[in-house]
C-alpha cells in the first residue's frame, strides 16, 4: 500500500485509519492499525524544514515523496479497536509531551547525569531538580497546546475500506 497516496485523500484537520501488518523479518506478521492525520500548515512547514535541515547535514537532497509524506502524521498501533482513533492519538500526544518534558529536563536542567555518589545526596539533588522542572512545566502549560500534527483533533474522520 502506498500510504502517502492513501493519505492524499485527507483534507486538513481530518484523520483516518486502515488495517496494517508489520513483518518482523521472519514469516510472522503483527496485525495493527495505521492512523494517519493530515498536519496543519504550520506543522507541515516545520516537518519539511526539519527534513531539509537533516538532509543538509548529511549532504543529501530531500525527495518530493519525503516532502509530501511530511504533510501527514503516521502512527501504527496494536491497541484493540475498543480504543477509538481519537483516544489512540490523544494517548500518543500525551506520550509525546512526556518525552518532550524529559528532553527539556535532560538538556536545560542538566538531568542527564548525577554529580553525586552518595545515595541520599543523589535523591535530594534529583528531587530538587524534579521540583524545579515541575514548576517550570506548570508555568508554561505546554502539555495542552502542542500536538505533533499541529491542531486539536476533530471528531469528523474518514474511513478506509
């Protein structure tokens, strides 16, 4: 299946899902669902800019197919169909927020290593850093305003047979 061609039918702020299987290199397949969300204009521009930057670092060129694929957000899941598309995407958004928070803590707040060796000292140092990080997160309120596709999910969706 050409997922970009399938995704091309989506209008902005729409999402869809289709059954998909992943091959693990042997003869077995893992059944799941491929969720596709069309990104908003700003999120698309950001994804394409990131692709161009990565290509520039590697001294390669970005293909038109890659730029087109950057218009969409793809997520594959094995969660059962009792989880709606919106629930799966919101779960991913939450997970993404947690990853961003840890990345910020590691880079900005220097949580990548412990400068202490005594267990009690380490615990106190970590607790102080985590308290500071939680206060910063609370102040910026980023968790509710950022999503990888650039807008809030609409209840309107499209199906793929």
